[in-house]
C-alpha cells in the first residue's frame, strides 16, 4: 500500500510539472476545445469560469435588443463580459466576440479570438500597465454587432478611448491579416501595429478592407480601431477582395477560412495551436508597444 501511495504521489508531481509547463498555444487550443459546439450560455459560463480560475475580476454589460422591421423582427438578449486590468485614464479595448451562429460549432469563429484574449489576460494581468485595458468578450456579434454597440454606449468614454483591437478568426494558417487600414480611424494605431509586425517577423498583410466584425461598431462612432486575424496563406488578399465585392465569392477565389466558417465543420480539427500562438504573440507585442507610448 505504501508503494502504491508513493507511486500516486510521483504521478501527481509529474502531472503538476506538466501543467506548469503547459505552453500558451496548448492552453489556448484547450480553451477552444472547451468552447466549441457549446450553447450560447455555456460559452459565456466557460469564459467566466476561466476568469475566476485566474482570479481576474469581471463585470458584465447585459442588454435586451429589439428591432422591428416589416418582415424581420429581432428580439434578443445577451451580455458582454469585461475583464478590466491596468491603471490610468487612457482606455484600450481588446475584444473578441464569443457568440457563434446557430448552425456552427464556433471554434475558429470565434472560439479562437476568445482563447487569445483569455491567454492575453492570463499573461498580462500583472503587467506594468500605464493605461486601463478592457478585455471584452462581446456577445451577439453574429446577429449584427449588437453587443459591441451596447458596450460603446454604456462603457466607452470618447475622451479616454485609446484604441480598440478586435480579434476574430485566429486559428488557422500563419498569415497575420490586419484591416481595414485607412479611413482615418486607425491613424494612431497603425504605427504600433507595424511595429509589432517588424518585431515579430510573422508574415504580415495589411489591407484596406476586412470582413464585418465588432470593430465596425467603433468605426461608425469614429473611435480608433483595428482588426487582426491569423489566416491561411493568401487568405488576406481573398478576404479583402470578398469584402469589397459585398460578400460575393467567386468559387475560384474562395478564402480557405470561408469553407468552414458558419458551418458545423468549424471545429478544432480545422485549427492549429501555432496559429493561435502567432495571434497571441503579435497582439501581446502590440499591447506592449501601445503601453510604452502612454504618457
Ligand atoms: Zn466572427
């Protein structure tokens, strides 16, 4: 019996060692595994539980939304989850929507963004922040960017808004796709984004168009914003072109990510930990550079 007890102890120590050494990319991949295929409520609960495990406080922005059009009546509720870290009047927003379309498992869109934001919180919660950062898990993006509009309305103070960084689709390939560049609402952010690109040396593509996501809620209000994705090689060009043609896709020029997005196939077997690592390292470098610039 004593031998058995010792064996259990050795195994426990070994497992604890493994857990301590867990790489960020494996941890992020685990987050996506935890969220894929889950109900809307379970996705929200998963995020809150992870924040509790990290001993990071959070608040929520609950909302009810009604929209009445002739044929299209929308009545939905939701809640953004906000982990506020750092100190200082200037306010950065790092956001990823956590909702998924009903027919999809929602791994890459957007469990991947959620995973990167969770890992950023974990690794930067004790960072020497000179600004306040709202890490926001936006709700009801897929129904029309609704959660981000409520967040702006209720939480954002234009006077102290420093910039919003949106993460949506981070889980496959190795090409960092940044957009939509230009238009006047990224003049402050882009030098730092380019700084992160030259420091990290990842394959980097910036484009003047980018598919719809929560950054648009900020753009409409003329609040500084930019979006970052990690996609398969060549997809940045194809996604930008698709956006310009209003979503019409020539089958010859179908972006690879579009083949699984918003379908039941959007699962972790279509993703890689390495893609999440690229997104994490790029965004973390960007946040470090932005923080350095605060005076
Ligand atoms: Zn999305």
